[in-house]
C-alpha cells in the first residue's frame, strides 16, 4: 500500500546534520540542553545504580552533542 509524503515539518527526520536549517539546529540544541538539565536536576537518592544510570545518560548526551557538532558541556 503506498504511503503519502510526510508533512513539511516531518521531512527533517533522519536528515543529516548538515541539512538542518538554523531553526532546526537551534531547536535541537535547546532540546538537548533541556534533557541535560532534566538529568542533572532529577532528585533521587544517589545510590550506585542511580549515579551509574545518570552518568551513562550524560555520556550518551555528550556523544549526541559531538555528533551534531555541538560543544559537550
């Protein structure tokens, strides 16, 4: 069954970093900053498991930032 073309707003999904518009790049950077803040400000008992999970998530976030040419924080 043929599928319809995605709406204009969804066409950037799966696009290379170089093809992102300045607005899309700013939205991505804002989103990554929000995720970083959410991870670091989440209030939990600092058990070994929680700390390890948080560090793993922050490492993945830093990898995403490098992938998109952003300066990891």
